[in-house]
């Protein structure tokens, strides 16, 4: 067999790039596998520093190990604080003095809490919990650090006294049932927590004795909100009732209020969705509860002065309606919809320190921007106007923004900005540099393209051009379809196993990423229009985009390929039965039979929206939207991928497609990834997916003799195929 292609050779690169650019090289699959992740960013209380983690993939272990970094907010000076090559430091949090931070680490075995000075030095181990620490939190008065430890069915909370030099630990009185989430009151005098009403000890005992029969939809005890006074250790119960369960809570800074989200506690079959979640406001002085939102409860946040509760909710309780930002006065009164009349959907926001302004990020097409919203009158101001994706929010205590930003040539990093200059990108301070190696990679140019669908609707997408692109020359085209479908491809850096367009650009392909109808970022009607008619409308938009690139002289109509995962897999399999224009298709985690899919999947409500009801109420529509009904039309060579343990789009869907294509004599290959869920989390499987997929197109579009050979894949791995830490960092040592 012919060797698998691992990237574009240096000879090709020299041919397509000018001499001035030949210091760079093309992107390879191992570059994709080695991409680092910046996460868990947190501003210190005084806004002077940022702590965050950088995750480094390690090929040999198949894991990502994280270390902690601290940066100066004023200068961007970065220091790596921990160096644990085969262990991880996670969840960093600032102590109230801003001179220390705590984190979780498994560096000495089980996960424990460590405390470290911003000046560096050895981290101090604070806990010795037998079964490891689950979570921790600082009190805002700086006196305590609380941590939960123990097995999930027996988890309890203890306190570390930060005022004493030896940091003694005191266990809080044992609660009758395990503790889940917890948080300190603003004054540090109480610890609030959630806990189930009971534990089925017989159920635990039978599992210990290996009676591991699984009961479908087991009855779950309701979970409720409690608190414990730290002075005398007395407990107080705040919510009660068998009909609901508290899933999350938060506390106001003025100490007067708590809010919580609740779900019905009844047994159910199928997925639990936000449609069932209610939002409640609890007066901590009187214990009185007011329901703020009956359904669709998600984001909520108290204003710094405690006078307002902001939350996101649709105007109409229906799937895929725009999420508006609302505020309700905590003291009582009508709620205000601050985004009334605006075709935007906002899932979260952060408060300004004056409690008069909300800041949020919102995607508009292929870019995402930062906005400010007046609580008084709903006046909205767009603060950034960049090509790319801005995320993050405002920290009212630090009085600064901690933002994330990525664009097609730069992976996501962290930035600090002030309110007065947040619109001036030059004034931002970059406080992380997770992937400096990308600057040395030759990347295809990303361009926003628009076209008209058959019914006249404008559709948008991204075109990644091949390296050395020449106007007027036609190129083979790979269409990469995003999942969701309520999602969108955006102007961010792309280097993942699902979409890796720069590998194709380096090999001379153009790549189209269409934001077909059903995608987000284009208004409510655009996202909802496919309800009851999912595949046909979306497929039509995608094909109109292909035709547009052919008319523009970019795409070669005789060299077309199509790929997608999840909803992109649904659409790839559908296209297989609707056209023979593609020379090759790769479909991952896709559905082909909606009748069987409905009960196999862990999600039903979304299927009901997109397919017009339940299968026994909309049988014909479920059948007519199933690719399997039209499978006799299939002619295109197809590569199928699926995770063996996928619950979202279970393996039988891929089995049905594979069997049909084999029986019909259509060229087909089928890769099953052992133990994998809906997304592939094992690096080796991610690599196999990319390499096999790329070479499937090389075979059927470009005429490569064969497409896959295990020996070649194994032999081509670098001698030490493990992503290396930043070579500019100090020598590896544990801190």
C-alpha cells in the first residue's frame, strides 16, 4: 500500500511560497495533536495579576497535563509557576490577599489542595484527604478555605484556618447525607451547600457486592439547599419538597439573597433539558421564596449592590427562541427585558461595579464581539469590532476585563483590558501565549463568503484557501459541515481533530465551512426554520455554497469531498443519498434512521423539534428525513466513524449505514473507536480519524492508490511523539 500522507512535503512548500516566507512550514497532524489549551483564567482581587492553566498534550500517556502560570496584568510578564511533567495542577483560585493562590494537584497521588505564593517557591500542601479533594473555595474575609473530600456517596466539608501559621484543619459536623456544591456567604460566617434528602444504602451495598444490574431511569432523591453557621456549627435548611431538586445556587454580595435553579424531581425517560428548569429568589432574612422564571432557567447573576438579579430567558418558552437578558429587582417588581426588539441570543453576562451596566459577548455571523447594556434603558453599545472571536467578561472587583480572543491565525489566549480602552485592541495586555509555535506554520487564508440559497436567503460560511492560492485556478474542494446543528463555524483558529482545514490547505485543497440554516449567529428565524424540515433545507444551503464556489472559479466540480461529525454526520449521510457529485464522503457519529435513533439516543427533545414531534406522532416525517429510506441512491465511496460508547448518536446508526452500503456494493470503510463517547477523547483515535479521513479523500479525489496502512502510520510517528513543553520555559522541576 501507498504511505499515508502526513503533511505537505518541503518541496511542495518551496513551490507555493515566496522566498521570504520559506522560514515557515506547513501544518502536520502532529501539530494538531500538540495544540495546547489555555483555561481557568482568573484575575486577582486587585486586578494586578492573572492566574491560569496551560494544558500540554502528552502523546505516550494519551493525557493532557496542566501547569499553572501567573501573568502581570499591567505588563503581560508571564511566569510558569508549576512544573509537574506527568501530573496536573488545576482549578487555581486567588486567596483574598492576592499574594497567594491555591490549586488542586495529583502530584503526590490523590488530588489535594496546595497553596503557593505569587513569588514562587515550593507549594504548600494543605490537605491529606484519603480519597482526594473534590473542590475548594476561599471565604471572602480571607480566614477560611473550605474543601470537600470523600467518595461521592459520602462527601463532606472541612475547613482550613488560614489565620494560623500551621493551617490546621477542622471537619464541619457531619451532614446526614453527602454534600455536593458549596459556597461561603459574603461575610464568611456561613457556608451554604446542597445535599440530597437521602442515600439508598442498600443500593450502595449491592454495587459493592458486584450486583451491577443497571436500572433504567432510577429514582433520585431531591437535592436541597442548606447552610451551616461557622461560629456554632448549627445547620439550617432553606428549601424543602419532594417535587423538585436544586441543581445550582448563588449568593448576593450584600448577604440578603440567594437564587437557585430547580428541576422537577419526578422520574423521567429521556433527556433533562433547560426547558424544565425554574429560577427562584430566596430572601435570607425571611426565608420567603419567589419564583422568577417558570421554565428555561439558565444563566443568572446578582448585581454587586444586590438590588438586581439578571438572567437569560426567551420571550416565548419554545426551543431555539432567542435568549434575552432580563433584570428583576430583588425587592420585588416587574422584570425588564433589556434586549426587547433585538434579534440577539445571549447566554450570559457580567456586571459592572456600579450595578448599572451589563457586559456580554455575542456572536454575529462568523465573528463574536463585546457589548455593554444599560440596565436603566436597555441602550446597547458594541465595544469591539474585530475579525475573530472575543469571549470572557468583566470582573467588577478587579475593575477590568479578562478576555479571550482568537482569530484564524492565532489560537485563543487571554487578555486584560480596562473599561476606558476596551475598544482599543492595541491597549489590551496579552497575558498568555499558549501556542507560540503557530507563528511558524504556513496557514491557508480564511475568507468570509456569502451566497444565495434557492429560496433567496443569504447564507454565509468560511472559505479556507489552499496555500499558494491563484485566482482563476480551480482546486479540489472539501466541504466541512459543523455539528449542532445549532452552532456555527467562526473566525477562530482551527486545529482540532474534527476540523483541521490547514492540513487540507497545505495539500492543495480549498475548504468550505457553511453556516447552513439551523446554525446560530444569524437570528432566531434562521436557526428555527429547519424545525420539522431539518435535512432538506440545510442540505440545500450547503449545495448552494458549493455551486457558488464553482461559479466563482474556485472549486473544481469534478473533485469534491464532504465530511462532518454529529449533525455534520447526519448531513453527510443525507448528502450520500441525494447526490453523486461528491467523489468521497467521510461521515462521523451520524444518524441515518430517525425512527430507531429516537429511542437509542440520550436526547429526545431536540429530535422532536427538528423532526416535527415524536416518531409515533410524526412517523412519515421521521421516515422521510432518514437517509436510510433513500440509501439505494448512494454511489459515493464513504468512510464511517463512530465511538463505540456514543450515547448521543449510538453505534447502531453507523451499523445500519455500513450494512446497507456493503449490501449495495458501494465502496465503504468503517472505523469503530473502542470505548469512545460522542467525541473522541483518546489522542490516538483522534489521530487515526484525521489520517484515515484525509487519505480517504486523497484516494478518491486525487487518485492515491490506497488510503490506509497501519504499519505506515506507526512507522511515521516521531521517535518521541510527545508534545513538548515550551522550550523557553525553565528546566522541568516540581513546585
